[in-house]
């Protein structure tokens, strides 16, 4: 069987590959602490589950409108208008089975051969994969530890060309947990205001921050809502990863383009999950607050413990639920080290290089696990630490 050339340009997602290897080890009787997968370890809030059950009983099991149920699109529009200080309506909303289709479809609709797209590196690996698949040229933007895992505005300006058609932002950021300062977002908006460039703002971790002020969205700055795709979903905020429910808020013409791609691929998003999404947005938010508070507690304890491991240096991330320690002090290749920790310590994590060349020398740990497991993982790492010679 001969595959189309474009298939060779598609990448994968290492978190699922490591998860498969970790489960294979467990099948042999080994104990593995799973810190590789980016998934909240909390149950979906009960009122959301009840809404889905009720929807099934009421017969929400048939096709729905391709861009999403009007009630859900309205709830999303109200939510985004309130949180972002902008006016959007249901006509600006597309609901999809997970947030990834918004990323996929937006890039397919906007990027073609010869176009350039700037994306964060290290960053979610599907960014680069989809840019390449669409025939565009990926332009990595280094995310720098020295800048709190944000990036240098001068380096960003240097990467802008007449061929730039798309800029991808992610704040709070996967894999580092970093956030772009508000003043830097304002500077980015000023740079892009007069350019024929669309911004894809990945805000899937927007509710997961540990400071007083929520991370800024570029869509909130003057003139930017008209050229921004806000990508978000229910997986992280409401512990609904398996429900596959996401959305994009975007200029109306792009909603029409995304709907064309939806109808050619998925037809529509499952109706009963959309009813659950309405309950998530309009119902009580105390479960979200509780979850984020617990992630805050785990972050402080886990990152503090990682800093006691010889050769590790772990900054305190302001958002998401990832620790991204610098492990160059171990004098080990980060990919080799990640494999060592899985095979000998029973701790599953990811090599930072999985997220791009600028991630080499780091590891990504998800602290979406119990406090006991997190601290046990650090103890296991310390046991194998004599295998490397830390820089003093």
C-alpha cells in the first residue's frame, strides 16, 4: 500500500507512546508512577455527569448542527465575552469533538504551501505536525527558561516575514507551565495589528493559574479579536478528557470554513456531550476552584522536592499542571534520562526534546497525580541518582 506524501509530514504525540510503554511494564508486574500524561486525575464534576445522563434519557443521541448546538454555542459566547472583555456571539463559535480539531481545521483553512507559521518550541507537538501537514513552513519560537519560559520579543520580531500567515500562542504553556506576561502580549498585539496574520491562541489551560491575575489573552487587546482564534475546551478545566469536547471562537468566515471541514470529517459533535458542556459552563464552578487549589499545593511540594534531586533545577511554573526541570546538571541526555527513570525507577515522564529541539535538556512531569505518588516518584528518582554525575 502506497501512502500519500503528506502522511510523511505528520508527527505523533510522545505522551501516548510513553503511556503505552509504561503500561507494558505494569503488565509484567512492575510498579509505575504515571507522570507522563497531561490529564487531570479528578473525576468529572457530578452535575456535568448528571447532565449527560439526563441528555441520554431525553434522546440527545442523534445528529446535531455541524458547528454545535445553538445553546452550547451561546453559552460559550457568553463565557468568552465575560472572561475576555470582548463581544462575541454564537455565530463566532464552533464546537468540535475535542480542541484538537480547532487546531487542525484552522491550520488547514489558513496555511498553504509557501506560508510560514510561528509556533512555540518547546511546545505541543501537534502544532508543528499540522503546519507541516498543511504544507506550510514551521518557524519555531524558542521558549526560554531565563525569561520564565516566555520568549524574547526581539527574536519574535525577527521571525516575522511577509510570508507569516499564522502565529500560535499558548499561555499557560505546555510543556513548561510558563505564561506570557501581559505587557509582552500587548507588545505582540502591537506588532501584529497591521499584518495579514491570524493568531491561534491555545487557551486550554487558561483556568489553571496560581497567581492573582489570570493570564492575558491576545484576543482581549484592541483590534485582535477580529484576527484571533481562541482554542479551548472542557478536557482540562472540567476533567473531561475522554468526553472529547472543545471549541473555537473566531471570526465568522472562519467558522464557516471550519464547519466545512467538520462536515467532511466528523459531521458533528456528540449531542449529549454538548448538553454536558452547557452544564459545565453554566453550573457551579466550585469543583474547578478546588482542583486548581490542589494543583497549586502539589506544584509547590513537587517542584520543591525535584530541586533536591542532584543535577535537577526546577522553576516554579505559574500555570498548567506541568513541572519542567532543567536536567543538564546530570550530564545525561534528557531522552536517555527519561528512559532510565521509566525502566529503572518506575517513573514515567517525558523527554523535553519530545516538544521540540529547544526542549532538550529538560524533562516534563505532570503533577496531575496524588501528592503521595508525586513524593514517592521523587524518592524513586533519588535512588537512581547515583547513576549520573551532577555538575557542582
